């Protein structure tokens, strides 16, 4: 079934625009987006070293993003959209990067109310927080980084239905396929097939746009409710996400075959104030696993491997110019905190990250 879906995606991408054009695009657009700068972290969330010393701070300077965007219009309301990551993805085997397709899909307007999209596209999950933070990985809620089974972009067939200022979207996605892994507590999908992502978004007036998303998986379901707003110079968004994952339980410090549902939630909020020449911003994220168990079967209230139980972060800074500027300098400070286990005791750790750079669209 998984192969059938890929075939459907490829054939759909080729066939949808047929009959909508006679061999040449009516219009074409080319764009380039980039980000570059300096980042520094004190790495305090890693805890003390074995000899009880602070972790060494790290600093890096480099190109964070380099993307090529292509778009073409064929006929009335038929489009092709593509974006290429020129930095590419790292190959785990060769440790080399090669250019990669971020997204590429065909969009056909069937009627004034119905649109169809086929190809690799943004998955409707994680709310505005997942949608807006393209370059700032530190501003993405940990829920979106660890509890969404689908990648940011994935192969899908999407049907959009628009009524007035409201739009409902249904995405049919390839189901992620994982091999059974008893070395971890996660229950992973072993069957091929389809997942479904449902979204409804509406402009209710006064600059307010509520959002609802629900995604089905075998081993997890996630739901997000949120809203974005723009009032004069002030804009922002709020998301509340929750999900349940099926996990193996622990017996005597070992993973057994019994399965239990573990729930988590994430809260995200952003605020921007456009002052013309600069835009100060503030962001807050909170991530909590509600009922995880430790190896002794007790309620787990600390992180053990990475951020598997809790994490909060607060970010603030300032951007220069308008959001649509070709050259937009940016300065940001991010402060993260969480609770970890240290020799059987609870330890609170706090980390500060700093970044300064520039991004833009050409």
C-alpha cells in the first residue's frame, strides 16, 4: 500500500496539470531564501561533566539555510510549487551533504470551493508554532520535535474545501513505517498504509484566525488548537497541542510486551510588535509528559534521555526592518530549563543560547 501511495503521488504530480496548459507555463517565479549568523550556547542542559565541571560553551558561525523556490502557473488556478534545500541533507553513511527537495507539489483548483494538491507538502500538524519557525529551531516546541510522527514535509494528497472565509483540509499521508524495537519503550508502526490529517482554519474578523488540527497514527494521535492575530502593529499566535503515544511498560528495569498510553502536551505563544525599523519579539514554549513511568514503575517527573519528560523555554530579541525585507538582521536570546535525574535526585538545569545573524528572501 505504501508503494501504491508513492505511485499515486508521482502520477498525480504529473497528471493533474495536464489539460490545463498547452506546453508552456503562463507565469513563473523564482526566489531564494537564506539565513546566516553566529550561535553560542553554554550547553548547561547537558549537566556537569564527570569531574563536576560546567560544560564547555560552543560557538559556531555559518550559513543556516539556503533555499531555492520555484513556482509556475498553468491555466486558470493551476500551480506547481517547489523548494530545494541547497545545503542538502547529511547522509549518515557518507557524511556528505547533497541538495534535497524540501517540498514539491501540484495545486489544481477544481472549483471555486475545491482545490487538490498532490506531492510533498507541509503536513498540517503542530499549529502555528510548527508552521512559522522555519529558521529558529530553538523556538519550536519540544512537543513538535519529539511527538509528531510525520516529518515537517511529507508526501500527501490534500483536498481543500473553502466556504466563505473558512477552509477545511484533509491530507492523506503515507504511514511512517518502523521496525519493532524492544531496546526502547516506544511502540512503533509495523504496518504500511495511510494516516490522515484534518485541519480547519477561518478568518473570523478583527485580524483573528483560529486553527484546529487532528492527525491520526497507529501509535499516536495528536490534536492542536490555536489562534493567530494581527492588531495594528501587534501580531502573535498561541497553540495548545496534546497527544497520546503507546509505550511498552517496564518490569524489573526491562521493557516488556505490555502497552500503555502516555500523554503529553505542549503550549506555545509568540508576540511581535512592528515599530517600523525594528520588530521586538517574545516567544514561550512549555512541554510536559503527563503520565510516563520510570524503570521502577513510578511516575516519571524528570528527563532521562534528552528531553523525554519536560522542557520550558523563553526567547526574546529584535529583528530589523519588515518581515518581507530582502535583508533582515536578527538578534535573539533563548533561555531553556528542565528537570533531570542525577544519582536518583531531581536536578533543575538552565541553559542560555544566543544568536545574531541575518535572513531574507530574494
